[in-house]
């Protein structure tokens, strides 16, 4: 059987060396997770000269899309001034990711958004971000921690549990939720850990399921679900 094609949105190097390093590792892990789930991962890059014009045509040949993690989103994208903690932004990457996200919605492509991908989804649809999540003594967003999954959500149908442990490392998060999105998981401090689109075929999580997809069934399930949705789209063509 021919594997469904899953576009993995490529990453340009941020100005911070550790971000370049972590983005490379994340891309490798995500491609492995898509492959292990039965998909054919294809890294999607765009020319800096005109990153948006050809996106709908280019994306139309894919069966699914994965929006991965990465650097902070430029605050002006959601009408805010930069906080001191906001670093490593890349204008081209924001242009490209926002363009891909809007095309995914317009084309109704199956999609999974991870970490920055979830934040970009919210910004693309008119939401805002908290530029720096405060850590507490009992909850750190740069560690494995539990999240509460909303019963009846698409996420709950995917992972089959109401409380799951997730691997996250982020300092920004969704603030004002965009129209069309609903929250499907929360951290103990109220941070939105997952959202999904009311109409489009998009699921988004704030954590990094690629970290533990080979040892954690609930993380693997997110990639299996994406590939299953992409397969159905492929078969329906």
C-alpha cells in the first residue's frame, strides 16, 4: 500500500544556536514518528523571495500536514509589543507557517500542530499568545507533567484517557483563544495544552509527542491518528 504523503513544515535556522540544534532534532524525530505511523513524511520548504503565492497549489498534493515546534512567533503578528523573554523570532518562518496554516484550513487538510504549531494556529485565526508562562513550584512547562483531557473532545477519542503525562518545553502559550477553536486539554495551572478546530480537520497540542512516540502509546496515537486521517483523504481523492 502506498503511504499517504504528509508535509512536515520545514524550519529555517533561528538566530539562537540552541534553537537551531533543537529544531533539527525535532524535525528528525517528527519524520520518524510519521514514518512509524505509516505515513510518508516530506519536509516542505519555501523560497524566501515569495513564500506564500504557491502554497495552496503545493499543499493540494499532500494528504496531511504536520506543523512542528520552533522559535517564538513575532508579537506584532497578534498585536502585541515584544516582551523581554521573546527571542529567536524569524520573520520568514512566521510568514511561511501562517501561510501554510491558513491554506490548511482553506483546503480542509488533515493536520496535527505541535507546540509552536499550536501557537501559530491560534495566531493565524485571530488569537493571541502569552509571551512568557510563569513556572510554579508544582508545575514546570519544561518537563514531563500531567494534563487533563476534555471528555468528548477529538483528543480524548485519540488518546483514550482523561489524564495523560506529556513532554513539553515551552515558555509561550495560547492566551486569547481564536474563534473557531475549542480547548481539549488543560495543565494544572490553566495553560491550554491542546486545542482543536470546530470545523476543519486540525488537532493541536502544546507538548512534543515526537519525544516519546516509541515508548508512550498516547503520544504515538497522535501520529497514528494523523496518518489515518491522511489515508482517508488519499482514498477519497
